[in-house]
C-alpha cells in the first residue's frame, strides 16, 4: 500500500479492509460502499476519493453493482474514478423489452441528487488530471411520460486535462459541463441527455470531443420525445480556442450543434465527421470566431419542426463558417438560411432535399454577408440559391444543378456567378 494512503487510512480507521487490488487501484467497497441500489454510497465514494487524492493519486475502482447516490462527488486532482466497463455499454431495456437494463450488469450510478433543481451543484466534479471512466449514470426518478424533471449537470469538468471516457449517460437532464478548463477530453460517451448534452465555454487551450453519440436509448414516449425536440440541445459551444470534435452524432433535438456568443467569447475549431439527424435545426450559429468553424465530412438531416432547416446563421454572426464534403437531406424546408456580416461557405457538398411544401424556397437563402458555394451538387429540380439585398460578396461557381440553373440575385453588387451546369 502507498505509505501516504496508509497514513490516511489509519486516520480514518480503514486499515482492516483497505487493500490495493493492484498498484494504485483501490476498491470503493473497502471504504464501505455497498452497491445494493438502496444504501446511499455517496459518503463511501467520497472517502475513497479523498484518501487516494491525499495520497498523491490513483484509481478508485467501483466493481459491478448499483451504487445509489443521494449527494455529490468531487474527484480530486490526479484521481480516476473507474467502473468495470472498458467500452461504453448500451442499456435500452427500459425502452425495448428483452434488452439489458441499467441495473442488470456492470457499474451503475443511480442518481437522485438535487431533483427539480437545475441550478444545483453537478453530481460529479472532475478536477485537474482526474478522470471518470467505465460507468453508467442513470436517473431512475426521471419522468418519461411528460416534461422531464430538471436536474443539475451530471458532470462538470474543471482544471487542466479532465477526462470522461467510456461513459453511458443514459437519461440525464443536463449531461457534461465542459467549461472553465483546459484540454478536456470527452471520448466514447453515449446516451440520451434530455435538455443539454455537452456545453463548452471559456476554453483557452484545445478541447477534444470524440466518439460521442446521443440517441433516444432511454425513452421515446411521445410527450417526452416531443419536449426533447422542442427544447433539447445536443452540443453547445461558446468560447473555445480550437475545439477539436470527431465522429459525433445526435438524434431528435431542437438543435444539434449550437454555436453561441457568451461573455467569454465565441468558438473556432475543427469538426470532422459530425452528424445530426431528425433535429429541427442541425447546425445553428449565433456567432463565430473569424478564424472559423470548420466542418468537414458532415451529414445533416432536418424534416420535423415548425421550420425544419439544416443550417441557420443568425444576424449577429461576424465570423466564418465553412462546410466541406458534407451532405444535407431532409426532406426539409431549406438547406440554409444565412444572415449576419460573416462568411459562410459550402464546398464539394451534396444537397438532396429541400422546399418540402413546394413554396418556391431556394435551397440556400443568404440575406447578408458573404457566401461561397463551389463544386456542390443540387439534386432537386428546384430553386438553388437566393442572394438578398444586403449580400456584400458572393462566389457561386462550378456547381451541378438538377434542371435549370436558378440563382436569384436581389443585390445591386456584381458577383462571381459562373460555370454552373444544369441538365436542361
């Protein structure tokens, strides 16, 4: 046993049961955790976390069990809180009969802290170099028949290099608050956050989000699912200085990827292989950094809601948003509605469906700012692009159109519109 940890254990009177299973791995059951789904194990977990933290770091291991948590956990610097899962599991048995339920196997945290209090402290706070790995987090008292019950953030990431790995967020109201930290890593996370999935803000060193998929694993009951589609936001980005996002996906939200202006600033970053399905708006940009939101190899669908649109750029945007080699289908009302003074570009993209109600809407409607559309394919035999009176610059070249080329320009400025090929 680590000597510092031994001294700490002596002070707590735990030496009779405290033993490391391997170097620097300490079972939480040695600190009194029961894992029976009834006993409040919060205090036992916190004793283990504090002891290992004071000893200089290590792994607090939660073996298979259902750990009821009525309060909050703080993971000290250099400590990993680890369950038995080595890859993120799936527990859709509450939705589909015959499949695993969250209490059937593995390491499950059964949470009831601060029910009804969205502004309360997060269930788990991670600090510098601390990690949460290999657990299922489940809120058994959440309402799945109507509007869900508010809860605080499930996980808050603080300090430098906090990490969330191989975690199933089965049904939190708010998932991960990845703000006020540096170099966060969120990898292999799945589940159904109901109101917000991941929130990023005040990041002055690179943040990383990889292999995160939000699907309705917990429930698709009509009233709950309608509420999620009216209010849910899967990925929210405020100030982040180079955010790297790889292979992420969400299904059934009001907004899939939302870029906002906060007191800290706005986002720029690299988004590769991202997707949003069945969202009212797939990508919504309030404002962005001049360095750019760079989205490559994306896939976006919108076909539900009051005005289903794949991309919406607001009038306050002054930055740059670029879509490269991405596909857009629906059937939606529009592919993109663009305003603001910034630049929005589409390069080598495919536009499959729009103008579902046959209202003569163009696939891309740009009211102002700068628009670039180059080397794209418009697969519907419908109007393609409309430029408003306040568009200041536009380059629309080398695109393939179904039917005739239908580009409407209401601006008095002269733009580069050339080499676009229709099949009529």
